[in-house]
């Protein structure tokens, strides 16, 4: 058998960048793998992939996401600049709220996805993917040069995701910020009592479909000590990249390089909601690739394929598997973006780009896995309903 | 309950002994973990089983009448993690060295299983279809994947196939 995973992972970890939490990963017996140039934990000793997945859905999992890139964009033209490279309405966004967004190229393809948080009319905090660090900074630098009054800087530190049904009650023990008033998509600056000198950024968000938070702790030893304290709590376990992927897949969320790429528009990736309603006319649009994107929104029939959910039993669909028509098994109608067994639901779940008219939930399809075409069907996303904390 | 003794834990050669007791202990633990379960059919099929291993972490248990069982090693099962699905071959298929005879899937990956010898599939372990966790709990016993009729017994002598000592040494070099 080909042991792709363990062989590829077994060498070269020494040359990689270590996050501020590296020593904790080692202490907890992490299997470290190279990921976007960083040594990142994929699994920790004593918990299998499925166990760590289920732990996050039932208790609290913490994820080191310090490898992701943090940006600060400031200035009188900051919003205007960000509205050129994304389709979001950042002027309408309330301070201390966040939105998922996409950095767009001139063709409307996605350079990266990101979370943009507005701190002030002239100040934004952005988090982008680790795997796109170099191209994102080059792209932003190039684009911002056309704006006189906007500055961009990156910063590093501990970025920690705390996810799961007990995340709020756990974090509440460490902060005076009233978390019952911090809803999904909101953020605030607050101290971690006893751990940070200054207020740190706490965002109610996440990538698992569970309630949870992402904390940005700029001082390395503070991030390390706080995480160490969390890990002493019974309900908390460190969770690696393996479960992070299966959790986000069940939650129907996109992973850059799989459901999103530079050739595919957000409309094709079924993320129409990212194109702000207020920015859908030629006068209000003005973002990169808006001609193509607006034309796709206005003429849905012109969009030949889009991202849909898929479900099956048996061998799991995996990235790159070809999808064929159930009625005409020689006719290819799509390709799998991501897929894996679903620890929460049983069977397999996945996301795929599929052509018309095979996109309706329940449509039978065939997926070619190891030279055999296997039955599957189109399914509604997300597979596991999100448990985001929202006002009544 | 005492764990049953497993076969093929040969006495250490002097060269290994010279490396110190830690490695010795490592070697014998790894050798034991990757040896056949003596209470399962791949071992009990005859009273004279020969076990060989591949670089791809399959094991082959062959018997004097030309029947052989194929599965994956404990090392491979541990590296894969929880098996979520095992695909077994079809009875009657003729297979040649290197052909895929099935796959073991975990949440994060799917790994093909290749036959180390030419043969005809006599039986597939259908138990794995309903209970893929057998791959993790007893990979060298109840978790066998295929039973085949070896068509060219000379292939069993192939230098590419390891005995348990050579496999343990190979694992050490890999890690």
C-alpha cells in the first residue's frame, strides 16, 4: 500500500517555521507535518482523527492557526481599496463585525478567501490563508499602490481557534468581556485575565460549524502560557489539521485550492452571498472582475457549473475524482473538490463542481473512484447544521 | 489474560545486540506487533506458515499448498488511523505482482493495497466491509484482506520481500 501521508510527513520538519505554540505541540505528542512552510500538528497522541473530530463537536477543541496571515489595512482610502479587491460592502459593515470575503483577480477568480473585520471606518483587520501568504502580500502590495491614502502591514503572533459547544463557558473564565453579548461575526478587544497585559482581539467565529472564537494574541509568551492553561482543562483537547478538514467539510465550508481557485468565480463556488447586494450594479460594483461576476449573477443560466454537496456510501470521493451522469455513464459532468468519510453522519460527504442540469439535491450521479464508477447523489450544504451563536 | 505469543520473533543477531538494549527492546516490540496473530486463520491455515513483508507494508502469509493471505502491517494500520472503509477484491480475479487488490480508507486518505505475488483471488474478507475497524484492531489476523492461490511459488523467494527482521530494520531506516 502507498503510505503517502506518513512518508511525505516524515522528513524536513526541522527546516520549517515554528508557530509560538510549537513546544506545546511537541509536548502533546503531535504528528507534525509541513504545511505551507510551517510545522503544523495533524494529530495528537492519544486521539485518533475521528475521536478528535467528535471531541470538537461535543466539548472544546483548540486549533493552532498561527500559520494564517494577519493583516492590518488603515487609512482614509482603506475601505475604498478593500472594495476594489473584494465584493464586500465594507462601508456598510458595522464596526467590530466580520465578514467572509474573497480577494478577486481581474477575471473575477479567487486569489484567496479571507475574514475581514472592521475596527473603524478607516481600519480593518484581515486574516488570509497560510498557503497563499506570498501571493496575497504581492497582490495586496500591487493593488494598494494605486491608493494614496491606504497602508497595509502584516503581523504575526498566536492565532488560536477555540471551537465546540463548551467554548463560550470555557473562555468566559478568562475574560471580563460578556460573551453572551458577543454574537457570531462580532469581535472585541479584551484582556485574558492573568495572561495578557493588553487587550487582545477576540472574534466569535470559526471553521468547524460549532460555536467558537478566534483569538489573536500578539505577544508570543502570552499566547503560549494561555494555551497551556487551556490545555490543563479537562474539556479541552488540542486538535490538528486532520479533524480541522473533516469538520469544515461537514460544515460545508470552502477550503482554498479545493472549492476556490483563481479560475473560478465566487458565483461558481456558490458563494453569491459574498457579493454585497449593494454592489450589484455597474455603478456600485467596481471590484476586480465585476463585469463577469455581475453578468453571472444576472444570468444564472450562463453559469455552467457550480459547487454542490455530494454524499455517498462505500469508498470516499476524494479531490480530483471525476463525476459522471447517472443516466449516461460515459458523460463527465463534474469533478470532486474535497471529500471524506463523515464522522458525524456516517457515509461520505464532499463538495464538487457539477454542471447543469445535475445540480439539484437528490440527483443521482456516478463518481469514478479507483477505476470504478460508484453511485452517489447531490446533497444540500451544509451537511451538519451550524451552531453559531446568534441573537434570538 | 496473557497475550498469546506471536511467531517469528527470532533471536537478535549479534550486530543488533551491539546497538544496545533500547534498540533491542524497540526491535522486539515492533517485530511482535507486526507478526501474525496465531489464533486467526492466516496463521492457522496450515501448520507451516511463511510470512513475508513488502516495502509498501503489506504482509503475505503463505502455506505449503500454495494458498496465501494478504493484509497490511500493524505499522501501516497505525499510520493510517481509524479505518473507515475497506475495499476487498473480487473472488476469481487474476492478479499480478503490484496490482491493486483493494484499498483501506481513513478519514484523511485512501491507500491502495497491492498484491506481492501473482495469483487468483480465492476469497475476500467480507467481514471488513461491515467492520473496517478490524484493520486497526487485528491487522495481522482477523483483518486479513485477501486469500489467494499463488501461481508462481518462486516469487515467494524474491529478495524484495522481507522477513520480519528485515522488515523491522526497514521500518527503522524509514523513520
